[in-house]
C-alpha cells in the first residue's frame, strides 16, 4: 500500500495530486527548484526537497536528482504529473529500479507510445521523410512531450530548416529530448481525444471523448467533455481505436489517445502516456477522481469490469498570464488576487505569489459541470467574467468572448478558431466609467485643509491608461461629497464606488497596487500629471517583448553584419516557449549588446538594425 508520494512536477498539477493524496491519507513530498522555493506546491506538501538551479534542464528534468529526493524523503511512490519527465521511459525505469512504485504506465508502454514516431508506426502510419512542395503545409512536431512545445507549422519549403531547428531546441529545453518529425498538417480540423484507463488485470476503460479544438500555438485553451456533434458511429470508432492502442502495448494507468477529426473522419495523432491537463472535465462528467484511480491501479487493484456512465457536460478554460493581443506574450509579476467563485479551480498560485519567467504561464484551470453543454458554457463564461484577477495581464477576456462566440456556442469550432477570430476577440472595449471610478476611489477622504469647504473646490483631474488608450477624468469635492459631470456619485470609498447614470446604478470594486488599479474587470495605470521625458531609442531598435533568456544569437552575427528583412537574429526563451526576434528591415546591425545565456528584462535592447545597405 502506498503511504508517501513524491510528485516529480510543480505548480498546478503537483497541488492537484497532493489534494487527492491528502484525502487518501497519503503523505506528500514536493521537489522545488530555487525559483520555486516559495511556490504553492512546495508550501502545501508535507515535505519538500530542493532541486538546485532554476532552468528545467538542471531541475525538473534531472531524473537522478528526483529519485534521490524520493529516497531521501522516505517516499515509496513517484507520480510524474504531466510534462517534464512524465513520458520518459528512462525515468520510469530509474524509479522502479530504486524500489519505488511508479504511478504511471510500464516503461515499455511509454517507449512504444510516448515517442510519437514509434506510436505512428505501431498504428500503421509513417512520418514524412522527404518534404516537397506538394506536401505543404506540414507540421514539425516534437517526438516526446506535448503541450504545444516543439511544434511549428510550415507553409513554405524555405521555412522548413528554421522550423526544424527551433522545434528541436524548444523540445530539448522542455522535455530533455530534441527528436522531432514531420507530418501532414490539416487546416481547420477538430482536436478530439479519448481518455483511457487500464489496470494490470486486463480491463481497459474508454472514458468518453473530449474536444480540445480551441488552441493557441498548438496548446489547448478551452476543453470540454464530451466532444459535441460527433455521430454515434464516429464516437464508437474513436473509443474502439483508443482501447486497441492501449491493449497493443499492454498499457496500465491513465492515458489519452488523440485524433484530428476532419470531414467526418478520424486521423490518429498520438497517445499521451500520462495524465492530461484537461483531465478534470472527464472527472466531472463521469463523477470520478482519475488521480485516485491511478493510485489504486498502481497498488494493483482491479477496475470494475464496466466503466462508469457519463452524465452532463463539462467545460474547462485555462487562465494564462499572457497578452493575447500582443502575440500571446507571457506576463510576469505579482498575482495580487485570484478568485473565480462557483467553479472548480485547479491552481498552483495563491494571492501574493510571484509569476516568474522559468515555467509555463498558466495560472489556473476553471471547470464547470452542468446537465447540458449550453448551461455549462454559460456558467463558465459568467464565472470568468465575474472573476477577480489582480496582477499581470491575463487571457480572461479572451476566454469569456470565446465561450460566447457563435461558432463555439453552436459547436462549429475547429483548430483554426483563433487564426480567424483573434483580432475581434482581443478588440478592447474599455468601460467608460472605470477611470472615473478609479479617480473617485483615490480621491476618497481628500479635502483641502483636512475638511470639507463650504464652497466647492476647483475641478480635479486624473489621467489613466487602459486598453491602450489614455483617459482624463474630472471630479469635484463639495460639501455634499464627490461629484462628477453627467453621473450621480451614490457612494465612493477606497474600495467601492457606486455610480448612477440614466437611472441605472452600477457598482465598481476598486483595488490599487502602486500605479496599477483594478476596477471590476478593467486594469488601469495611473499616469503622472506631467509626463516625464522618456529616453529615445534609435530607429530599428529591437526590444525584448518579455523577460527571458537569450538562448541563441544567429551564427556569425556581430555589429556591422548585413541582414535581410525577416532574418532571425536572436532567440529568446521565456516560460518554456521560444520567441524569434527577426530583422525588421534589410540593413546593418549597428548594436548587439546581448549574448547567449544572458537574462533580459521586458523592453531590454537586443539589437539595432539600421535600414539600408552598407
């Protein structure tokens, strides 16, 4: 019987596994990099073992250190979570060789299915060996891991080499394995998957379908169960194929078989030999705890001969610290407040925690369950709209608009959803009263000479920036309180402002953190009355779009090099994703202050390219 589990992971998934362990009376052990010293998963575990360093390659991808940590802490089992080493057969063997219980599939099954190239061969499919113009578009894909890392869509042959190089580097950084392959890419298909669970006694459950078509950078954003709109025949085919794949490799534990559905036909993509990020929607629909079942299977217990029945519909949305309007740029900083009442919220953060640059920018997963799809969608959209999110920019507004988009509500979405609709979904619509509410909250209690005057004061003005625009608002202190033109100020204090306009009263909850003010769902920045002069940048300056690490500078690139417009110059890695900084124009590099390995802050100068030929 398992008495103590080390989770070889971090963040949200570690916290989620710990929750089940506590319910079962199982002691929990965390591993934490130096960057995660004070992270939530390290705080809630019964014991924590330090992994020196911050980068995944020196911490969460070090299987030898993790096995030593398990033994040192007295754990008798290891759960890999998802990502990192969760699909690494060598790590699974090392855990078993150390006399520990591996809460996952046998290493042989991982070897057969965790490598997408081997999995395709097992299913009678082959990757592309030689890519021609006729094969385009194609997808360069990491053979190991998942989560959208190490993937590139190639639509022109001259992009293939750079895509291969970038995918290899990203895959090696995220999974410790740089193997990639090429396969045909189907535009605008649906991503549908089947959850399987198998025991050591020959039982394999197919726990329905999930649709994960709403993706950005090949990483899922919104998932649901069951996948809507499938014919009974297609749903049965998917389940049978998933069970056949599991049985083909004597699978044990939880896994997911993924398909691309297009024109009513299913195309096998891969089998993920681990728990998936989106497993909560399956748990909600089937009324089960997949982590608990993983533990039972690892202890040798048999599953019931028949899988449980599905009930209702579940939707999950991933909350990310990122800016969808600016190329999904990940965000860092302090998460002052995170609250989404009325939903299941799986998170690796608490109020006041810091969001760093080293790992995935996902803050939480919000999940709803209801008797029908329409009810589950409405419930989740409403909960996210009312959520309190104070801190860096998030994708919350995008999620709400996505859930309410006609293409999604009518279940006509596909993997090209954001390619088609992102500009509309990210178009800013600032609340016109939010800046005034911020100003009134700030002005609460202020008066000249410490008390109200019998005569009205002169109008006061405040300036704020929100949604890329500047707003100036005016108000006055009077003996009857604060007033503003065109609106009745019903109430104003530092945390709550109530305004009435055209007979309608609206409440504005206000929270301030330095110059950042949150008013309901809007984020504003207080601007100085007289803006300070800003330092001018040379034309052609390339600035870091986010804090991160320079992982590569183009071979032979130096000050004075001639470059072509669009030529990759600097590779920046942040939150496990690589971002290529390219020359904006054809010209000459006149400054190159960075080298590989250097940490840079948001807005740091990476290079200057002067237009024109030398």
